[in-house]
């Protein structure tokens, strides 16, 4: 979830964020119960999607801090990408 939400929208967007976090937490806590995630074709598709996502993120990550000039550098962007993934 990302976006540039205005202050008047925060009463709606903050609850959405927490609902998403709760859903994701529940998914992670019950991961072993989802047998479909253990099927080889699903695992392979997940790897391909992960690789595409990481590739796109690595291309963008050097500029991820560009809106905070005193923190921005190519090096810091790469390090952030490595820390996250």
C-alpha cells in the first residue's frame, strides 16, 4: 500500500492500512495451512513473480529516497533495497 494521501483522507486511509496489516499477519500466521502454496507450479510462479518484483525494485530503489535530499544517495538506495529484500 502506497500513496500520497492528503491529511483529510487519513481518517479513512489509516484504518485501511491497519486492516491490511492484520490480514497479512493472519496470512503469515496460518501459512502452513494453505496446502496450495506447496504445489510445485505455485512455488515456481511465486519465484518468477518475486524475481520480477525484485528486479523492478532494484531499478527504482536508488531513487527511493530522492524526496528526502539529505538522506538520498545511490549507495543508500541500494542498501535500502538489500535490507528490504
